[in-house]
């Protein structure tokens, strides 16, 4: 499909430089992280800091000058990051469900409250009649 048509339809227009930009950002970001670890190793008098700093410099140079050379490192890195992201999402959602929503629902049932007003009791419909009409000026500023 032509790029002009894709843009008018609101579809994303493919960017041929996108992989290069992603790899450039990845290389420079990896260099920053490795430099940080080299700094920590240097502060604790570790022996690995020169190697980490050299690797950071190599990543920065490759990211800046030849980003496509980082492709073999980037693909497995992103697969691992995707797997870790799925596991974290599952874990965080489970924690929120069991530590927040479940106790809230249990307490609400113990109290016996109908928080969503779902019981019909003495009426035939869920409809709540409105008492009075709002002022016409309030329609102008709805948000």
C-alpha cells in the first residue's frame, strides 16, 4: 500500500531506518549500563572493571558507527526481555488480585453492602429516577 494512502488512513507508515535507530539506542543504552557496572566494580576494588569499561566502549562505538552489528545481541536480548515482561505482568496482576481485590470483595460481602446497587428489592427496574434537572449552563462545560 502506498505510504500516502497509509498515512491518510491513519495506519503506521513503515520507517526503513527504524531497525537502525533501535539498534543505535540499544548500543548506547547498553554502554551506559555497562559503564555503571564498571564504576561500581571500580568502587569496590573489583578486577572486572577494565573489561566492563572496554565492553561499554565497544558497544557505544558499534551503536554510534555500525548499529546493525549489534543485531545478533539485540534479538536474543529482546526475547529474554519479552519473557521477563510476561512473567512480571502475570506476577504483578496476581499480587494485585489476591492482595487488593480479593480482601476488598471479602470485606464487602461480610458487611453485606450492595456497592453496585444490583439487588432490585422493592423496585421493578435498575433505573434511578432523577430529582430535578441540571442548570442549562452546566451543559456547556461537561468536562
